[in-house]
C-alpha cells in the first residue's frame, strides 16, 4: 500500500471528489469521440473488458452496457475515492456486470483473460509507459484488442491568444515532466505499440473544441486540479495560480473565444495470431 501511495504522488492531477468532478466534465466532452473509437473494435455481448486507470468509471460503464448481460468489465485505478463513487454510480444505473478494483496499472495480473484492454489519459503520467503497454498486451486473449487514448499537449490551442493559457500550458508541461511523465506521449503511441508487437494497428486524432459549453471549461478546471502539484514542486504561488484560473474562466466565458482539449491520439489494434 505504501508503494501505491508513493506512485499516486507522481500523478499530477488532483484525485478524490474534486478530481472526479473534473473527470465527469471531461467524460462528457470525450463521450462522442470515445464511443466512435470503441465502435471500431466490434464489442459484442459476452466479452470481457479491462479499463486501466478507470477514474470515475465513465468508460467502464459504457463498455459494460455494450457487453451485457453475460459480458464483464473490470475497472482498475489507484484512487479509492473515485472507485467508491464509480461503484455507487454503476449500482444506481443497474450495471451488475462491472467491478472496480484498487490496483496500480503496473501490478495487475498479466493473465490473458480479456477481449479488450482500454486506457485513456494514463500513460502520459507514467515514468515507464512501455512496461505498462506490455502488461496490457499480456492480458489480452489471442483475438483481443488494445485500445488507447492519450494526449499530445503540444497540440493545445486557444484563439485569440491568451497570456493565462500560455502560463497554464507552460506549467502543465513543466509539472508533468518534473514528475516523470510525458505531456506529448500521444505522438509516441503508434511507435510504442508497434515496438511492443501490436499489428493491425489503426490511428486517429480527435480534438473536441468549441466556442461555448463544457469543452471551454476544461482548461480552468485542469489548472485548478494541478494546483497542488504545482505548489508542491514550487513552480508558482497560490496567488499566481488563482489569477491564472480566474483568467482562464473569464476567457472561457467569452463567446468570441475558441478553445478545447489538447490533441488526443487514439490507437487500436491487436497482437498477431499465434
């Protein structure tokens, strides 16, 4: 458990209830593009799925609906608060074919029992994403699919230019790298999966963007939720953080501005048949 807690400190974005609320907004923003991605692997009733780094379980529940009633979904995460919320929400929605487990992505059993292993926005925070991908692949059945989504933060943009966004952009990149992650890992996903032996690989790029709605709130929400890590690493003062957050929300409230999430690279494929 101590090792699990130490690894949690590597994760830049705040956990707990506040982190879950940010993920709830992010889940709604990404819902359409992630659903189209899952459509590509032709999930059917009775399949078994693993959602690694499941957070509040938004994608886990989508998978559970698709493979019900005989199929199952296991969601794993290192944040028990988020998992507790996920269990409650799954029960409220009548999803009995889903289980949430407290586990580190690098410690889950490598037994080939899943038809799909999925992970979104996890590898960007890991010091050794290649080992994590190899672990994912070991859990796939011979015909199973690996499906990953992760960010290329260098593709972030706002229009017109915003000094607050530039400060947020610089701080996010710095704190993620400072803790051993890669904010632009999306660019590397295809080569990582190819080097790990994935074949029949497909790549897509999405970037939800808008001039109104929740997609515009995510920069401010994310800045709020990386504040603890920024303070711990001595990268900004509380006053500086508060001012950046305020300006980001003011920018989002302006109907003449355009903003969205970082560029998201989606990669899916499977191992060669034996």
